[in-house]
């Protein structure tokens, strides 16, 4: 690999073992030469606390959220937490926000799940406005948000009023929203190089054009990366990740692009019936190798250089999180890419 192939590599950290594991993983990523480390959010994990743990464990690399639930906090709370996190990490923060699925919006956050893209297009500029609260009061009455804030005490400027905010998107309309109001897009784990080329980049460009923006919008894209000297074990772990993500109908647009709809429907039916093993094995090799990196260290490095280098501005290598893989899976990914990262750093 060349330096251009690896300088945008980031590590996506799920942290099933807790905040100490997340901090340790971020430190490993920094020591190995990764450019960034990214936190996730779920019903048992806070992205903002994970970012704080990562910030405290590192000194140089970018720390980002991929993603935090955009609608789970108010615009005012988002701005307050973002400015604190950016201060904590010495302005190394990328705030990545996503909506989650419609069911998540309804069942987890008590929303109706309607019109998520326009809601994001209102939310992000409003967060940016609150980051400038030191410039004066806010009176906002929008379609989705009402925010009236007249500070009763002096407000200091944040470390950065222009800290980068990325939006996650899968379907073209949400990707377009990232092009309109985001500083970047967080790409989904099921994205393929072809889907990025044929759907994602055009939708980002359309959104940017509609907003009158003349610069390209970068992508920080997930890439499932399963590494093991036991090739079959690596591929099984990656297959489980692809199967899990393929159960969500919201993401069916990617399967449709590749003609995998029948595979996706069978995977979903088996998974929902509780036959997880069969669902995992229902992921065909072509689908696995188009979506993920899976194999021995040499295979994974070669496949990255052949297929994925240059697809994203920042590639977020995501070690498999199923079956308690934990730190072992993280270390294998870090160790697989450590030699080329070190070689590029010395060039």
C-alpha cells in the first residue's frame, strides 16, 4: 500500500466490554498510526461518554461518533455536549449524528419516525446556531424544533463554532441531507464500493448543489473487517455482522442495487425465526466479499488495497462485535494494519 491508501484509516470501536475497553482500543489505534477512532451508540452504550473516554486516552488522533442518535437529545443539549467534548479532546472531535431506523425513532425515542431527513436538515443548523449562543439570543420556531434561549449569564465562545458535524444516511434522500447541511457523511456497514459510486456520491453532490455548496462532501465509511489466522473463523464472524445488518428492511436499497433481495429476505426470515446459525450461513460469499474484509491478515490487507483504498476519505475499520469478540478482534485488526501504517508514516 502507499501512504494515500492508509492515511485515512480509522478504527470503529463498539466496546462491548465497557468504557475501559473503548479507551484502550482508542489508545491502541493511536499508537498503531490510525488517523481516527470512532464510537458507536446503542441502547446500552452512550456515544458521548465513549467519546470522552477516548479523548482522555489519546492525544493526537481524531475522535468521532459513528453514530450518536441525533433525535435522542435536544439541539441545546447537543451543542452543550459537543462543546464540552471538543474542549476535552483539544478540538479533535467529529460529531457524527444519525437517525436510526424508523422503529428506533418510534420505540426508543418516542417520536413518530416521520420525515427524518427534513428533521435533520433543521437540527444540524440549529446545533450550529446554539454553538454561537455567545453572539446573542436564539428564537427559533421551526417545523420540528422550538428553541427560545436568552442567556441570563455571560456565555463564553466554544473551542470551535465550526466543529465538523457528519450525518449518517443510507437511502438517497438522507444522503442528500448530509450534502445539504453536513460537513460529511457517515457511511453504513452495508455500503459497497459500487453503491458509493452509483448512489452515494451523486446524492451527496445533489444535496451540496441544492444548498449552493461548491466543495465535495467527504465520507467516513464503515468497513466490516474481520481478521484471524483461522480464515474460516474470520469469515464466519464477518458473515454474522453482514447477516445482522441485512435483517433491516430500511437497508434493502443496497441489496436491491446488487440483486441480493432474495438473499436478504431469506436472511431476515431465518433471523426473525430465531435460526441465527442458518441466517449467518445464508450470506453468500459474493455478498460477503463485496461488503466486508474477512480473512487472514495478508488477505485482508491485499483485499483492502485492491477494492477499498480510495473509496472513502476516511475508512472506519469495524472489528466484528458478535459472540463476545471484544478486544481480541480489535487487536487483530490493529495488528494486521500496523505494519503498513508504520511504513507509510516513515515515508
